[in-house]
C-alpha cells in the first residue's frame, strides 16, 4: 500500500528515452551524481545509464534515498519475434537472464515483476551486451519476446529492498534493425508515445495504488 509522502520511483536508462518525461512533467533536479535524479511531489525519476550494473545501482540508490512506494522501469527493448510492431508497448510479466545462470542448476535466473491487469504483456530477456544479430534474437526468442540491458537487474534490486516493481517496454527494434543508428531513430520516433501511455494509462493506475 502506498503511504503518504512515498513517491512513485521511475528508472530509465538514458536521457534519450526520458526526454518527453523530462520536458512533459514539472521536475526539480535533485542530483547529477552518482546518477541524474529529478523529482516532483509525487514522483522521482533516476537516469541509470545502460547495463545491468548501472540499472541495479540506480534502483538501489533510489530505494535508499527516496523510499518509493514502487519502482517503474520504462524504456526501449528489442523484439525477438519476427513481425513485432515498432512502438508496441508491453508490460513485462517475467524477466530472464540468459547470460547469468544459477551455479547449481545451470538455468538462467528469472524474476517476476509485479503485474497489473489490463495491459498486454511479454517476457523480457536482459543481457549485458546488446543482442543485434538475428541469430542471437532467434536463440533468445524461446525464452522471451523482448530483450534489453536493464530490466531484470531493476527487478532484482527492488526485491532486495522489498519494493514493488513493474516494467513497461516499447519495441524499438526487431531482427530487421541491426544498427545503432536505426535503434536511436526509432527511440526518438516512439518515445513520445511511451510518455503519452504513461501519463494517460499507467500513471492513473499507479496513483490509485493498483500495482
């Protein structure tokens, strides 16, 4: 349950993805180091940087400094399935780490974020290296429909602090898009749609404390 003065914590990997959030909401800058942090009376946004280590550290910093009622990770992800629509937004129902396996079982670590009803969902693979090659995506597709470099680490950090956590990703690229330039162009194209979704569909649910 969300208590008075507990903000909604938001974790995004890059300013590129976060730009509509930074310009579309009224923030005050709280810090630039070790991570850029912005806040208003109800929300705190931290820019983690790319990769699992950055994501986990940023999520931990947010939890320790601001005691959020929940963490929300928003951002871009690649599709592992052929034909997935660019810009489509999914709630993540499970994360898997193909490159981090349990030393006893040899199976990839899996995390279950909190899930809210009413949103299209997908599984997310989180890797420390970008999966750009079609062959790599095909291999991952047996485990997850989307792939990123932060999501699983944010869920793991949230669980350590016993903070609820949900993830929403938009499709920024498919196996047909293999260059950084294409991905950046698509992020710029669809990031406004993610912000509109957050403000009109997701935020009202979060503020009613339905996570």
